[in-house]
């Protein structure tokens, strides 16, 4: 079937010099005057408005309860654990980074998550028991439990700066 030479099998995009007939008009550009409040002076916009901050600025931080994160019981248990020293290293076990977490509830239950420097540590059998006894001896603690974990493994980067200074590592 022969087509006349002016018929095409495709529709080509217009050339840059050809005018496109169905081009939609460009949207209007946004102007500052369109959204500015004419009653508000520029000086008023730049001043810090404190009305929405008044309540926030006057509110005092809430005191944590006896248990929970940052509570008095948790701090007391951490202080008690800082009195336990590693027998081979003259640094307490908390600053040494062996205590991974201390959780205290409002009821006085404490869970200490800890590790040891190595699984073959000479105090591997006695250290968790000593930690449990020390945590249980804190006034307000009803029950203490120690979870000994090996993951993540202990490394010297878990030590506090005070422990590093004591051991001459800083």
C-alpha cells in the first residue's frame, strides 16, 4: 500500500524553531506581597515573639521517681557498683565499662546487665554474684538480678576517660 509522501508513520517532536500551539500558559510567579500581611510592620516580623514560649520557659523539669532511668535508686545502685574493683586492674568495674546497663523499677527491682573482660576471667564465677549482692544491699532495692552477657564483647574503648587516665592510656 503506497502512502502519499506528505503522510508520516510517526509523530515527531516539534523543532525548536516551530511554534507549539497547545502550550499551557506559565503559572504566575509567587511574590512576597501576595503572602505578606500588610498590617504587620517588618520590625514586628523580626522581633522574637515570646508569647508561645512563656509556658515552656517557666516550666521546671520534673524530678525523676525513685526507679526508672535516671532515678535516685538507679543512681544509688550505680554508686554501689563503683565500689567494686577489678582484682587485676585498679579501676572500678563501672568505669572499666563492664556494666552495660542498670534498670530500676518503681517497685525496687533492679536488673544489672554486665560483661567481663574475657570469658576466661579468673573472677568469672564470683564477680556476677558480688555485683548482685552489692546491688541488693542498696536501700530501697527489693530484688536484684544480674544478666551476664558476652555480646557486645568488652573492649578498652568502653572504659571511661577516668579509667583510661588511671591506667595511663590517655
